[in-house]
C-alpha cells in the first residue's frame, strides 16, 4: 500500500540502568520493525552512542513511512556498552509500541516504561513523532564564537553547540550537535550541513534555540549560554557578518538580538542572567557569529526524470 506520510521519530531515555562499573552507561537505541503479517523483527536503524549518561537525548532520528491502514509494530532496545554486540550483559530493557500509537498520542509525544530486567526499574523511553514537510532544502552553515566564559580550572573551555527546534507545545527537540573544539575560548566550528526540515520542518519562523556548552569527559557538560533565532533570520544573513547576543535562560520566548551589517558592533554581548543577578559588574559570556549560510535543494530521482 502507499504510505500516507513520512514521520520523524525522536528518541530520548530517562533513568536508564547503569551497567558500567566505573562510569555511567554509554547508551544507544536500536529500532526493530515487524513487517505486516510477519512475526519476525528486523533492525531498522540505530541512534548514535552518547557517552556517560543515563538520560540521553539522541540527535539521530528515525524517518518512517506511515501506513494509515496497517499496524506497524516497533521495538526499541537500548543496549549498553556501545551496542556493538547485543548480549545479555548489555540488556537495559525494551519497549514495544505501534507507530500509530505515537502519532495518535497527545502532541505526538509518548512515554513508555522500559521492561525486561527482572526486579529492576529500567527507566523510560520518550518518543516524539512529527510529520515531515515536503521541504527538501539543505542548509550549510558555519559558526564561531569569541571570548566565551572559561569553565575549566586548569585550562580554557572545550566548547560545542547544540541546536534545538521548537515544538508546538513550547518544548524543544534536539536536531544537531557540533564537534568539540578543545582548549579555546574562541572556537571556529567546522561547516555542517542539515536538512531544513530537521532544523524547522519547513516553518521558517519556528524558533531555533542554540546552547553553548563546555565539554567534560564525564558527561557533565557545563552550560555557558544560549541564544534563539529562526531559519528566516539566519537566511537573511547569507552575505552578511552577523553576531547574535547569547543569554543564559532566554528560553523559548527570548530571541538573541541579531546585529547585521558589514561593520558589526565592537562588543556584541552574550548575557547570562544568573551571573548578572549575582555580579553587578557582569558584562557578558561571549559571542557567537554566523560566518556563512547557504541553501541548496535536494533533487529526487523523480525530479531528474521530470526535468528530462
């Protein structure tokens, strides 16, 4: 049968079992699907591995074809130890759900307990389903930062960025992480490419929140600050040097103020309200700059055929 729509599933877990002796687990979630009229489970895909956490929010999504008239059974297994071999020692529990249940739940958000380890609470899995738009544009952008707060006692910070898109209920869904740039307060991150529908699902005015963190080996990354923008604001700056103010705790309602032009302000600020309350002389926590932004369209095989 013909799929009704494409659905993106975002996966998070909370309070997973800790299977590592000297640190926290390194979870990954493996998705298995049961074909129509079949009892066999086949692996569909798996998330990335996140080190040292019992409460992972996975960036890698599962994109599924949703068939309205079929029951599509899903099984989620979060093995420990990087999920290389799914042995008994790695079993952290599992959850069974039908794709239609997730889509039909309130705001497309479903939480299920992980089960299967006798006598132990295995935590929960959180699933968020969103119908994907037909937008096939792909964005490539590059950012840098300047004079970020120093978080490491013996050295400079090891900063990275985390991108979130806003949801209709005011929550945020993670959609990208940059690499970590070691031992610097003035990082330049590598250019990265992301589908527009992953960043804003085709809604150009949807809030995009970007958090700035200092990486720590034990997984307890230090929060430096945040700012909010939108795809539309970013795209307007394609040929201009843009600096956004970054403030800790701006949340969904607060947007960074874009400074656009050939001559950017000399002292664009990264504000941290907590520090501002404690320290009267507090000025900022650094700045983030959009260095480049370009858009391309992803053509499908059908597009090529139609184009002759």
